[in-house]
C-alpha cells in the first residue's frame, strides 16, 4: 500500500485522542522492553553543518507487532524558498515474512508523533497544578502540532504566548492557530523571556544547533519545558533541572543539550527517568520543585506505531493505493534467455 501525505492528514483529522492513546501505549511497551530500537543513523554532507538525513529503524511488539524504518530529511534552508524543512518516508514491514506492507509519506506522521509525545509528557508531569498558559518558542509545524495536541489533552488552556525570530512567521502561526483553537487567547511576544515568565508549559521547537538559552530564572517554580528541538538550552540549565527523556542512550548523543551535560559531568545521574517509566508508574519520585525538562530524541517506535495506525485506518476506509505488482516473479519462475559462450 502507498499512502500519500494528504491521505494521512485526512485519515487523522479529528483523531487526536486516538493518536495520543497510540503514543502512550507505544511508550509503555517500550519501557517494558518489548521492542528493538537501534541508534538513529545520521547522513551528513561535506562542508554542510545544517542539512541531514536520518534513518530510524525500529521494532515494536505486543499490540503493534510491527517493524519499519523512517527516513527523514531536515533541510532548514527550505523555509527560505517556501517549502517545508522536513520530508520523510516510512516503510512498514511484516514481521511474518519481512516484506514491506506499506510505504507512507511520513512528515505528517513525524510531526504528529512528536507533538503527541510532548502533550503526553506535559500531562504526565503536571501533577496537581492547573495548566492554563502555554508558551511556544519557534513558530513552525512542530509547535503548531504541539498546541493542537496540548489543547486536545489539556482542556484548561486559556492563553498561548508565541515567539519566533521572524515576526511574519509568528503572525502566520497565530492565524493558523486561530483556525484550530477556540476560546484561547493568542499573544505574540517580542522576546523569549516573555514566554518563560508567562507560561507554565513552554515548548521549544526551533532549528537551533547550539544552545542559545543560558538562564531560565524567569520561569515559575514547577514549570514544564518541552525541549523538543533538543539543543536550545545550555548544559548548566539541564544540570539545574529535573530531567525526563524518552530514551537515555539515544538522547545522550549528537551534541544535544543532554549530551553536553553528560560530557560536562561524565555521568547521567542528572536524568531522573524516561517518559515510559512515568506512564508505567515505575519512575523515582521528583525530589523538589525544580523546573522539569522533557528532552525527547524522537524514537522510531513512535513512527511505526502511528504509521501502523494510519495503515489500519486506510484498510478500514479503503484508502491509499495498492501496488499489485511491486515484488518481482520468483527467480525460479522467470524465463531466462540462453547465452552461448
């Protein structure tokens, strides 16, 4: 089956709760160990520090019992010429015979699984505090999907503070948010500090490659930072916080802020637990009222879980394109021409 991006958007319309449930279940299965999650492989280019293509292979067991590979390109310069930064393909394979079952456009899947993951983290970390203000730093697709899933998961949100380096992008973002958010005030601010001091949950989704935030003293005690872009915060901020990750080994690489903190301390003791541990009720208790930072490296199990959901929905609704003759005839059955010496 071939599933195009617009088909996946249509299949997922209004299904935020189903996607949240899918991601939550995937995390729980991952935390119990019924998965195989090799490290992502980064393909980079000579004399090019910004562009990359990443391969994320994964197997996820129990209710999913599926395997696959996401191949995702990130070219930030695309934004200047009016096309999306990320493009991706997801291949789902049968675990019975290894053959590909589906080829899916995956930038939609990637954005939604990333956003749903952040929303689940916010819900899991909020405790008894009321979340009514959200701050977004970076006005692109990832934070747009993040507020979509946060508003679906947290009905108490009243105000949204947004910031982007480019004011025009913030204006466009506000207009798009007004189409999906009812009854939520949207405020564009001129500095990141205005987001930090006003919001109880802050989501970073930027293209930063090195830390550019060096203090968070204006954040309220107990604030939650969803550090989706992974490289915005200095290692000193990381070491001062209560740190939750999606996978310890995965996030401690590729010069993420967590990786920089590990290099500085030569240990990983500053990481309390994974999100899967929180969801399964096996996480150590938070010791004090530190600001909590969730740093998700982005796990291939989430892509194949959401990809599997798209595949099943497509089968139910008779969507997508079936490729009848994708595989070749067995070599034993092919007619071969005799070649004389």
